[in-house]
């Protein structure tokens, strides 16, 4: 069919007006009644976006009742009919899972892929249904039974659509158009040091909740106050004014609060001295917590701890702590691709624990909710971050809105996780006025959403002669002096790096967010030979000397736990498209520096006993 210009214009208008952005996701999605839509999804690779645009590059009608694109999932009506695509018979991807690592032809693919799943539903009266995506990289357009239900941008945070009234009893079809093309005005932007894994990389769920339900809540210790639980509960639906009872049976807590017409109630629960067993890496105690109202009940497992800074100290539950950390990417070195489930996640966190870590930096984007819940359970403190990385289009309001949305979605998702102690607003953002304004507003966003945690950013260092400083006005907005520094690798080397010294005068704790060196596992040389395990090992030893001289040093997360794939790393022998700064190789073998860092952490642990 050829479309008249008027019809095309109308369709385009409806498309713009009719496209619904995703809504903030329900808190604690795994605690809700749900159907998991993971599994094998049929997919069609669509580099020219034939399923979305007609031959004139006009989008097909995406309005209610609109049709034309692959979302129709059309079958030929009769033998004379022509349909040039078919999900039936198309290959399948395991979801959650990126496409780059599942189809050799797609290893470097950046563009559109359509994915289809079919499922049975039995929608009930008086219930609301949300189609929830843990993460889709990067831009997602979602269709249910041939109708567009909305779109979302951002590859690492969850989103959902209200599909109440749109589900059919019996078989339903969900189709996702995902596009991982990089753009300058996105978050992250075109240049990163990680693989741009595209697709539905985390769980897809159909959640069922009562019409009036508990949508969100925070139940945490008040900032620095070990004797008070503080937070809120938010009810959504037609009967918002309700009582909500919070019970923590093991701690003998039962409190009822009243939500007004806006569905919101503040929570404040005084505690006696020994009422709670506080969460810590040594003893990651989680309590069963239940929120119940006349219409809904939600269960969670929550740990209680305080985190504050005091001068140059970091106090966990009032006690000085050294953050013995390591940086981690959401990537499985053994089976290429993003982490696909608890087994993968446990493997990475267990390696960190073996190194005697009490802390991980989940860099440089938001990792999955399961990973954070595992950190809660295994006793690892967490630095959580959004992909505001390197050079963003700082001056554009819509880019700020995107960054703010990703930050908000991360906080809303993880605000009840004891492990998360630091929200990071970004990584290595070069100093300029417009950037500092942008990042300052990001810090304000975090503080407006959560007062109980610290705010950080991985800053850059500045060198004058032999002196290394952090000359960044953003530091005033942060709770920590936190920075990446590559002494001995990108500048200086093992034989001259020790002539440099840090001069950091701020009365705040100092956390090194990255340092490191590439080493090809099994490649040996002396401590001056780049790429050798000995070079990396010596660099760590030198770093400890330099860093221990900083009076406020309270932690570090060397770069990085395990080798990871990166298109920026083409050296044919040493890299082969892997960043080799891992303390473990791509096959999980420990490099020498693994043991050196462990020994350093053993000693730090004794020091902070
Ligand atoms: C950095 C980046 C990180 C890179 C690392 C490197 O500063 O934050 O994403 O992977 O350096 O290896 O160069």
C-alpha cells in the first residue's frame, strides 16, 4: 500500500502524540506475583528498520489500531498475499541475553533487532498488570498484541508499562524493537570502554498486583541514626487513603501508618539499643519485612546499617571502615555477554570475596537488581553508578533529563538494599563549567531522593610536576574525594612512578575508584615489561606505597576484577579486543596481582579491626 502524504502526516502526528514513555517501575518487582517471560524469543535482524519505517522512511502507524510494521506479526491471508517477514521460523535468542554473544553474525552489530515472545495470560478483574523489563539496551519500542504500548531509552535500568485491559485471556504476543545504535546525545554516549551488548539483557516479567497496591517504599535506618528506622510507603490506585502496617517479626516491630489521599505515609520507627542486629560485610543479616494494607501485601528482605563520613573517616554502623574493593563490569568472561543469572553473578562476587574484599564498585552503569540483592546476601558493600561516562552532551536539557531519569530509576529500584552505600553520578567527566553544573544537579537529584547514603563520582586527577591533585569544583558537592588515576600505566611506568605524590587536602575520605595495568594472563617478563603479569603486580605494589601516603585513604577499587571485552582494544597479541586489566583472566585464572591485592587487603583488615 502507498500512503498519501496527508495520511502519512496524520500517522506521524499520532505516533508522536500516541507514544507512551515507560513509567517508573514498581519497587521490589521480584516480591510481586509475576509470570516470567524469559526464555527463547524469535528474532529478526533489521538493519534498515524495514519493520518500522516504510520505503520513504516514514514510521508506520503506531497509534491504537495502527498497523504496517513488524509489530503486526502478520501472516499471509491467502496464497496471493505478500508478507516479507515471519517471526515463525526465525531463529531464537535466550532472554535475558544480548544478541552480540548469541549469534556470531551479530558480534559487532549495532542497530535494530525485533524480538517476539508468546505467553498465556488469564487476566482477572480487580487486578493491575505491568509488563516489566529489567533492562533493554538501548532504545526499546514495545508492542502487545499488535498495539504499541510505549517506548524507553536507557540500557541498564528497569521500566514498565501498564497493560491492564490490554491482555487477552489465552495467548498474547509481546514484540520488542530494540536498537543499540550509539548516539552522541545518549547516556552513555558514543565512546565507552565496554562492549555495546544489545537487546533484552535482563528479565522480562508480567506482574500482577491488586488495583490498589503498594507501589514503592523505603525502610532504612535514618542517616547516621542506629536507633531509628525511617522511610515512606506509597500506595497507588483508586483507594489510596489506607492504613499500612510494617512488620519485622524477628525484631519485634509492628507499626501502622496512615496514607492520606495522595497514598503516601511517612514511616518512623524508634528502636531500642539491642533491637536490631546491624548488617555488615562480616555479618550480612537480612530481616524479613512485610508491608500490608487492606488491599495488598509485599514481602522483602532488608538489612539495616548506617553509613556516614566523619572528617576523613567512613563509619559503617558507627565504626571506622576501610573499603577493600574491586571494580566489576556486568559481564561474564567465560561465556561472552552480560551476566545471565545468579550463577554468573555469584562467580564474580565470590572471586571478590576470595580476594578478601568487603566492597565492590559496580561500574560504569547500573548493574542488575539480582546482583545487588546478592551483594546484600553475601556481605559486599556496593558503589552503584549510572553511565554518565566521559564526554556527555552537557549543554542539552534532554540529555540531563535522561541522566536524571536513569539515576532516579536506579535509586527507586535499590533504595532498600543495605549493600548500596554510595550512589555515583558518573565516571571521568572532564572539568568544564557546563559539565560541573550538570553533575552538580545530578548530585542534588540523588540527595533529594535518598538522604541515607553517600554521593560519589569517579573524578579525574591533575598533575603539576610530580604532584597529583584533584582540582575539580564538583568535589565540593560530593561526600568523598574519589578518583581514577593511572600512574604507572597511562603515564609514568614502574621505574619512575614512585617519584609522584598525591596532595589531597580536603577533609573527606579518599577513595581510589580506579588504577590498574593490563597483563595478558600467562605472559611473563620482568617488572618493566608491559603486558606481563610481573608488570601488573609491581604496579600494584607501587600503587600501595603511593596511596598509603594519602592521609585520608579509606578505600579503593582497582580496575578491574576480570578481563572484559572491549572494541577499543585491538592489539592482536596482547588484547585481541579484551581489556586485560583484570586480576583474573578471561578464563578465570588468577594473575599474580590477585594475590598481591589480597595480601594488602588482609593487612588492611587487621589494621581496621
Ligand atoms: C578508565 C575508564 C575505564 C577503562 C579504564 C582503562 O579510566 O574509567 O572504563 O576501562 O580506564 O582500562 O583504560
